[in-house]
C-alpha cells in the first residue's frame, strides 16, 4: 500500500521556483531541489516525471500567480499601469532577480517544448496587456512601436537585475523611461 504524501504540490513548486530562477533548468540539480523543498528525490519523482516536468510546472505556477497580468488589467488603463509593471518586474529579494520567464529564455535551446510554449503564450498575453494600456494613451499609429519599446525595456531591466540588484538605480531608470513615454504621449490623442 502506498504511503500518503507528506507535502503539498503548490508549496513544493513555490519552493522550487527560486532554485530554477537562480540557476536555470540546466544549472539546477535534484539535490538543490531536495534541499529547497524538503522533499526527497523519490517524493519529488512520485509527483513529477523528472526535473524538466518539475521546471515546467514551477514555471506555470510562477506565471499563473505573478502580478503582471493583474497590474496590466487595472482600471483605468494607461501609463500608471505600465509604470507599476516595470517597477515591479525585476524582483530584488533573495535569490529572485529579473523575471523567471525572461531568465529562462537564456536556455531556450535546452528547455522542454512545453516550457517554451508556456513562455511564448504568456509573453503574448503580457504584450496584449501592455497594448491595452498603450492604446488608452497613444494614437493607433504609435501603439505597436510603443509596445515594442516597452517590451524591450522590460526585458533589459530584467536581465540587468541579474547583474546588479540596485533598487534605486532601477527606480531611476523606470522614472526616466516613463518621462519619455509621457512626453511622447502628450498630444498623441
């Protein structure tokens, strides 16, 4: 008779996220996951097929529970949502730096197809949220260019956060970027 599991799947995934976030899929080993989750290898493999499966499920949990889409859906739509999204994008605490999905793209050639699909689909959803906010402020002929600019800035600050977790410098960059967007939006409608 099988013994009942002594852990909660979501809690295990929440504890695995920082490990994958910090080391990536390729750099993470089972011993690190055991230490972080408090669940031994056999327990992990009773819940997940393998490390790749655990990564995909941790990534899915991260994307489903993160604040990005909630921030971008806040009414009223506009640059306030974009500023909050960019301010909170790269986490600056403990092992969290940047954005797990952006960081994971560094290993895109090694990622399971399911992880690449998750990242791609979420990026499309996140960009749609950005687009809704940009449409509230900019003229139709500017929307796609502004969205591309915001996406590039977002990706850059997430990558930069991995190099140096300087919250003050990050805030200054976001404020300067938002001043540029606001000055570009003036008179566009």
